């Protein structure tokens, strides 16, 4: 599969701190990939670079063969990049359906039936029965679904999902995994940041691992799970053990 997203030499500095350091990766089109690493590894910074919230200090980002580094968030959304945030921030006084309608109105460029897009996104996210509920009334699990539904309604070609399973129980996590798989099956590439390693291992076609801003490994779930560098990054290297 050809890559839908590529980075080469991607670097982001904050004064003396190098948050992302010379990262090169390629996300195959039509896949579900995960970006993992310990707290502070640079995962959120990477997402912020890809989605236009931060410009890179060096390197470049390519989406469908076009350089996009430095472009604004609206421009990227119009091209087909959507992001579901870890902390859901809906318009609390609007209904669930109206929140999703915002995504449908401001997503990827091109003709669409907004009403149909909203209904489809609600159904995919399991929110059809909550369409008229006020967003402020939703539980954490349903707020996660709403965040995904708004991103789905933007009709992305690439969906970046930032910890969609955080704080959820096992059943809720399985439901989110099923939603992401359905999104992929509809032709949308998914790049996931997630700390639930069981979910990551089940859902991912490929995994990229960051540690201190550096990509230390990539591969299939089995390859990554058995990589000594990954084990050391998460668990530490015992004193006296070879690195």
C-alpha cells in the first residue's frame, strides 16, 4: 500500500527542548496505524505538527504526495485530514446532532448532503438514539463517540484519533475499536495515539514507537512487542543489562 502520510526529518524544538527529533515514518493508505510511546515521548506534538497546530522546525510532511507542513488547520481539514481529540470539547448547549453537523459543514471540500452525512456519522458512532440529547448530558464514553462522530462527519481521508479509549472500561473500549475498524473498512486511513496496549495490539496493522522525540521502532504488533528498545523504553533497562 502506498503511504497517505509521510514525514521526513520532522523536527520540532521548543527553545532547548527537542520534542520531535528527525522523525521519518510512512502511514500506508487504508491501514490502521498506532503511534505509541511513554508519557512525554512526543506523540501529541507529532499530532499537532500533522494537523497544523504547530509548524515544524525542520523537515517536511506529505499528505497524498503534497507537502502540507506549515499549512493551517482549516486548509488541512479541507484536504481530508480530521482529528478526534483526547479531551472532548463539544458545544455543550447544542444537541449531539448539531455538534456533528459542525463537522459536516467544515470538513473535506466537495459536494455533500449534510443531513445524510450527519445521520451516517451518528449511526456509525452508535449515537443515533442520542441525536436530540444535549451534548452536556453525555457520559464520558458517549462524549468519546461524539468526538469521533464529529471527525467522521468531516469526511476525512485520514483520521487522527488521540487516545479515544482513555478512561473507558473494557466494553466501551471494544466498542470504540469496532467503530475505528468500521471507519477503516469504509476507506479512511486511521492513525491512532493510545495508551491501552491491548487495544493497540488488536487493532493496528503497523505501530510506530517514539521515545524522547525519536522514533525507536516500527513494525507489526508482534515485531514491536518483542523489540528490546521498546521494552526498555516502557519498562527501563535493568542495571547491568546490555542495552
